[in-house]
C-alpha cells in the first residue's frame, strides 16, 4: 500500500521548470522499493545478518550511524518542487523526529528512521518522484550543480539538462555500480563557480570555444578527505555530443586502474596523483578512441526533450527597478539587511534570487523542521513558481521571486524563523553532523558551529566583516569541506580529548585552493577565541573591498599565523 501525505496535492503532468519522471523512471524506483522491502523483511526476520544486509541498505541510501539508522534522500542537482518539499516534511513528522538535515551534497538526511519503516518512507518518496538510490556506496553519487542554475545573471547555459543526462546515464549503471570508491560529479554553467567543481572527482564547466560552440571544460581528480587535491584540467574543450562517451572513458580507466587494496587511496584523485595527469589523459583518450560510442550517440531529440523540461516559467514583463522594494528597504532596516546579503541578481528584469539561510544564530547548520519545510513550500507556491533549490552550502534557494514581492516574502520567512540575514557571512557556516550523529566522526562539529555563530551573533558586525566562509568537519573524511574554507576547522580525537585544527586560505571556487594549517590543535572552548583573533587581524589589515581570503593571499599565511600566536600568548588563540 502506498504511503503518502493525505493532504498532498495530485502529481502534475509535468513539474514547472524541473525534470518530471517518465514512466520508466517511476517503474525503476517502484521496483527498487519493492526489492528493498523484501531485503528489510529478511533482515528483521534474521535471515540476513547486519554484515550481509549492509551492501543492500547502502545501495538504497541507508546508513547505520551512532544511535540509529540514517536515510539519505537524493535531490538531483539540488532541484525540487513545493510538492516534494511538503512530502519531505510529512516523512519527517510520520517516521522521524520532525526535521531533516540538508547536506553539502544537495541531499536531505533523516537521522532517526526505524528500519521497519524505511520501505514505507521510500514508497512515500516514490509518490513524489524521489528516491534514495546511489546516495551511498561505491558508485556515481547524486550529481550536483549550481544552485542558481537557469536564473543566474552570469550564466552561459543552464547546467541542469546536462546534470539530468548524467543522472539517467549513471543510474544503476552496471559497469560502475561497484567502483573502487564513491564517485562525485558536479556541473556549472556560469562565469562564477557555485558548484565547487574543482573539488569533485569530475567537474564539468559549460564553456564556448572560439567558433562559438557549446561544450565542456573537463576537470578530474579533485576531492577532499584524508588527502585533499584540487582537480586538474583534463580537457579544455569537449564537444557536447561527446560528453557521455568521454565520461564513460574516464570511468572505465578509473574502474580498471583505481586501487582496491586500500580504501583510503581508492579515489580517482589518488590515481591521477600517482599516475600523473599526462598519463591519465593518454589512457582516457586511448579508451575514448577505441570504445564503441554507438550506445552514447548524441541524440538531439532527447536533448531537446530534456531541455524543454527546464523551460523557464511564465515570467512577467517587469521593470528592473522596483519602487516598492526600495521603499521597503528604506523603511525597514532588518529587511534592508536581508536584501543586502540574501538576495542575488536574476537574469530576468524585475526578478531576484533569494537564499534562505538554514543557519540561525545558535542553530544547527542545514537543519529544517517540518514546519519550516512547509513554510518554504508555501513561500515558493506564493512567490516562486513552486520550485526550490538546495545549495551545497546547506541553504535553500527560491530562484524566481519578483522584486515587488521580496518584502512580503521576507515577512513570511520571518514568521517561520527563516529570515536570518547572513548568507555568505561568518555565521553561514557549513558543518557536518559530527560526533553527535556520525559513527565515523572523531569530534563534534555542531557545537563548534553554534559557538562561533553565537560569538558573532551581531548581524551588523557580520556585515562589517563581510564575506567569510567557515567550514567544519568532525573527522578527516571532510564532509564539512573544511579544506576549502577561508577558515577551515577539523575536529580530531587526541588522547581521548577533542582537538581542533584550523586552516586558512581554502577556496572552493575556480581559484580553488586547499587551506594551510595554522598551528597545533586547540580545544573546543578555544576555537571561538582563535576565530576572533583572526577576524580582528583581518579587519585591521584589509584594504577596501577585500574579503578575508583576499587579505590572506595578499599578506601571506605567515602573517596570519604570527598574529594568532601572539594572541595565544595573551591567553587566547594558538
């Protein structure tokens, strides 16, 4: 029997500006749910041991964490409808603890499902064309993309059709379902990289060649974790028609030569590092030249079908300037602060992109209650064509809001506790769940994020500090992307005590860099003081318009390190 929210509206024939499942997609997902239901029944009956059950649950996004199972729901390239968001809220209330956690992979995690209920949860997801397939395991994971896709003012082309092609190609791919290690792909189509393509196994950037043809810049071998690497340029320009065949060639080379003797050295970044980029390029090109490309032939009609699924909504012809928006800013300082940092330019005059921060002061980064999920669904139905995005920064995006509606939207968000004006600021912290939930973690992440946001709770001071990305991980697996934080924090266990290493100078954009270690680890209590000392030094030394990362690059790591050491001699810092 299908499990669903009885109040859920009927499924539309096609979702606005977002890909809608066809009958093949729906049959595939339903078959997987039925298969996993049988596997769960066998596990509960004792016919399968936990070790025997493990590969089955991982193929369906189900983890066993410290205190309970955790289910990771796929949100392909971060796009979902209001109908889907309401169903996520329903699932949180019916089978979890009334909230969900949005992740750096543009997914959602439920932290407390009971094993017996998981098949019903998957059935409820299938009701709204969602699933948890390939959110775990050594396979091609959920393909991520720019969360401003299709609406960004600096965009060359919407990357979502490309990401959808990759989703279809990679789903249940027989040859790549048991890779040496997990494999992550990100796609960007804009001048500015908001998808962190250089820290993925494969990063794709949509570009134009000298003849004006659209294709892809192909980056390979990026990744964080125990051994972080910035991805390297494999192909400067790959014609659009060759995309799937070329990616097939890359994956075949990786599947053949990637290490399987040591999981810590099994990612493609290690293969690229140990083999060398030139040799990897030669192997990929040889495989590409020799392979039968017929199964990956360019299908212009299919491309047209997929692109049509992402057709823009019915925008109104509006003036670029909104008197109502400007008047509201002039009369309400809180709204003006929100508009200054949470509202981004839209490619269509009269519209704006709104970032809804899931980082309230003292809150848990990325968490949203079921009530807040419903409020977001209501907001986008009222103001945004029924569509939402999840960013890898663990926030929610409303991509189509009239500038005339921004003040009314802000009031609705305020009522739901979703109007924190800190997008991109020091309290907009990326954090993994850490030792509060994760069985792999060696230290807590959430309390550190909360303590830092509370230290810098004054939003006026945050605006003075400006753009500053802090990222926190509770272990070397780096789910919090700490390596590419302007300030990165890594929690480790040292002689039975939590110790936090701090790095500076990380950058996830096209100018990607891995942060440099500031010094010995500090205690949890000392972390906010160290951040305070770094911020004070930055404010004293920055030039007009410089973000933290720019000042760090200009002055050099040594100057920041010396500053932190001097602070430490006075009882704070390191």
